[in-house]
């Protein structure tokens, strides 16, 4: 917990917390992050959860032929460094529907192992994060919707978990245990960050799904609740391994 307190402190001191208004991420901490590209253009974030498996959001890859998807790992930069790996197969959650936040989860099966000196996998959540937990997010998404500036270097920030009913007050559709409700001061996730990781105590607790306006303070951001999908992830990872 000390590490997390320090990160929170650093962000406060620099007064630029968030991916919206994000700070350059210390890549040594984010060695499990991946950038997911469609037709060579960065579209989303992702997370290395096994040597050949990337966890991302369904919205990033649904309807896209696997041959059009590539993943870059091992670099803090969106367009250089690390390694670009092709995708051989994928599983999109069978209940995912466009513009509906629930079941926004997908697995990509890589042609070769992502792991290297610069790339690690991260363990999945073993418990659900609780209100008032402060997880970290990161991504290559927009720094603010107005400026439309794409950071070339990975940005990260801290957010705060709230009771779902706090988010429901601001949303049109109610949300259930499949989603986490999070927002915190200036922090937000923006287009380009979706699919990327939400980390707490060195475990993957969430997948960025929507930032509701990219930087509108106080409006909720939603993350797929990884803990809720542990069984789905496990079953479908096994399927991908078997069919390789
Ligand atoms: C996939 O790639 C092919 C070949 O480059 C291209 O013609 C096609 O439009 C792409 N499909 C999508 C959905 O991007």
C-alpha cells in the first residue's frame, strides 16, 4: 500500500493527475500494458495476462478480422520500440452489444509469446475492489477531448472506486456487478485508453470501458469488473490454448 500512497502523493504534488491531464508513466511499473492497433492505427489499450493472451475490451475488436489486429508490447511509446505481435485468434464476450457497457471484454491470442525482459504478465484480481480504493490506470488515449492531442508516451493516473449507486445517479442505464464505478478529481479515461488496465495492489481489477466525456470532473467512468469475469476469462483462455 505504501507504493500506492507514494504514487498518489507524486500526482498531487505535480497537480496533473489523470490520463486526461495525465503524467508520463514510469514504464518499469507498466510492463504488462499493451497497445492494440487496428490496420496499424492505435485503437485501444490491453493487458498481458498470459504469455500469449491479451485482455482488452470487446468494443476495441468486435467485428474486426484478427488479421487486421496487432499488439505492441514492451514500449512506453505508442508508435515505436518494443515488439509488434500479430493476433491469431480472439474471443469476444458472446453477450457484448455495441453501446452497452456490460460484457465489454475480449481475449486476443498472440502468434508468439509477449513475454521478454521488458514485458511481464499481471495476475488477475482475487477480490473485487471496494469503494474508496485508489487504483491506477494508464493509456495512450487523448489527453483532453477539446485539444484532441494524442500523447505519444504512456500516461497514467489514479482514480477512486465508488459505490455503483453513485454512478447510477449519473447514468441512463443502471449498472450491475459486471462494472466498476470510478472517478476522481481531474482523472479520466478517454478514447484510446479503452481496453486498458486498471491496477490495484499489483493485480488487474478492471478494463477501461468508457470515460463519459473524457475529463468532465465528477462524471463516472466505467471499467469492466475483472473479478466478475474470472470464470469467463479462465474458460476462454483454456479454449484458446487448446486450439492453438
Ligand atoms: C482489414 O484489412 C483489409 C486488408 O488490408 C482491408 O481491406 C479491410 O478493410 C480491413 N477491415 C477492417 C474491418 O478494417
